[in-house]
């Protein structure tokens, strides 16, 4: 690990979980740990590339930490890693990806790598990725009837389709074919 390695902040009130994720990532990244929301905000700065954030914590919740991160307009990518099953309330949240615990070492690594790839893309493309992530999470957790009845989900579909058209031009600008395939294979 060098000082140029990406910085990952792991935030979870369960110290064993925080320490486990940090251990999985330490060989490749500069990893910071926080066991509660206030501490997370204290150690968060522009150098943090990715935050792995639990939603349900005593004191300052992960949802509140996420709101503060977005209010500060930090360019960090935020991944909710939580036991909280997603519901339609996630549509208004500013996270970049959502993982439901338990998660594996491979899932954590793949997600962090994906977030680090996104850091270089423009805002519109990042917004598209975030919307597609929310769509995938809801489709994995909700049945077709619930999705069909949800006005929020229908609005999400419209937003995804609209942004898809707008980012088609951006896809052409990706220089590395492998990067292109990796980024868009799951969409």
C-alpha cells in the first residue's frame, strides 16, 4: 500500500463488522474506520474516495450521515452496506450503491472497485449508475406487483430511460474497451 492508494472509510456501529471489512480492504487501500456516525463525519474529507456506510446506527444514523455527505458536496462515492431491506424510500437517497448484509469479501471488493471506476466519470453518468443501482436493488427485493403499483418506481424507470439516452454519447467517449464492458455489462 502506498500513500497514493484510494481511501476507503468503513462506518458501522458493529465494531466486528467494521474491522472485518477493513481487514478485507487494507492490503489494497488506505482504510479508515468509524464506529458511529459523528466519528465518520470527523474523519471524512476530500481524500476519501468511497464510504461503506451502515444505515441503522445509534446516534447519527447512516441515512443522516449520507445526507450530510451530500450536503457537503463531497465527491466521494457512498455504498450503503446494511441489514435494512430496501424499500421505496431509497429512491430519494443519494447513495451510489446498496448492499444487503450479509456480504462477502468478493462483493465488498467488487463494489469498491466499481465505485473507484465511477469516480472518474462525469456527474450525469454517475447519476445514471446510481439510478440503475436503485432499480436493481428494488427489483431484487420487491415482487412485480409491488413494483407495478409504485408511482415512485415508475418515475424511477422514466428517469433511468431518460438518462440512458443522454449517457449514450458518454459511453462512446470511454477509451478502454474493457472498462466499457465492465461498467455496462450489468445494466
